[in-house]
């Protein structure tokens, strides 16, 4: 009798276990079927900034650079001023050097190649009067803000030369070539190699020597007293 009862109990327990196992298999199969019919989720895409937003960020970078210099400029400061997240900044630019170089590249230099008044004196005067005094003061502050970081960071140095120095130097060379062709200055005048140095020096050193920006009136006087006499004009 005991064996019969034990056998019946065992069969009853085995049937219950099979029922539970079969139900679990059915539920799992249904879940897998539901998952397989779902549409695949699109991969997260990098949000692209609008040109207006990008320009706003770049202007903020240049403003902070003028105020505190490159070394003190931080991604936190840019994020705070522009109401952007640091995650957004790092998605668009790898870090501070890339962001600053991007801002420098975005800054459009004045095209001196478009200046042609017919005389060297007229060209040089038009050049120094092309930007208003406020813009020249901002550019001088930008140069001071970059400071020694230019020499420590090749990318910054390259961007500065490409955007701020070389375009103006080439514009000056074009003016001098035209002056030689017109017979205003001698082709072998040694001062022609140093006009860019003289102009940049006047622009950069007046704030240091006189604690005043090099405005248009000052640069015109500098042209008449130093640059043009050196060229024989």
C-alpha cells in the first residue's frame, strides 16, 4: 500500500512540475516573439549645431579669451556663458584647443587684397582705417589673450598665422608689388621686407608702451612718420 501511495504522489508531483515548466516555456516564447516584432531603435546621432548657435559659441570663446587669456579659459566658463552643456561642447570639439582654433578659424579677417586706391600711401591709409577702433582694440586684446600659449600649442599658432597674420601680410605684399610696378618705390628697397613687421609692431606695442590701443589715427601718423619714409615715399 505504501509503495502505491508513494508512486501516486510522485506521479502527481511530476505532472505538476511538467505543467509549470511548459507554462514557463510558453511565456518565454511569447516574449521572444514580441521582442522580435519590435522595430529596431535608431542609433543615437550627433546633434549638429545651427550656424547661428555655432557663431554664438565662437563669439563667447573669443570674448572670454580676450578677458582672461588662453590658460584661464575653461570649458565650464564657455558652457556657463552660452547656456550650453559641457557634453555638447565635447561632442562638437574634443577639448579647449580644438574649440579655440575653431573660433579663430570662424573669425573672418579683413581682405586687404580688395584695397587698391592707385597709390601706396592711399592703400596703406585705407588698410589702417578699414577696421573701426573698437574692432582693433578687440583684436589687440585677442592677441594678448593668446599670449605664450601660441608658442606652446602648434594648432593655435597655425590658426593665428593663417587667419590673422598671413592674410594681412599677403595684402601688404600685394600693395608693395603694385607700388613697385607704378614706380613709387624701388624694387630693391630693403625696407619692403619689414613693412609687415613694422605695422604689427606698432599695433602690438602701443598698448604696452603708452597703455592705449593703436587706433586708426595713431597708425596713420605712424605710416607718415616711419613706414612711408623708410620706403622712400
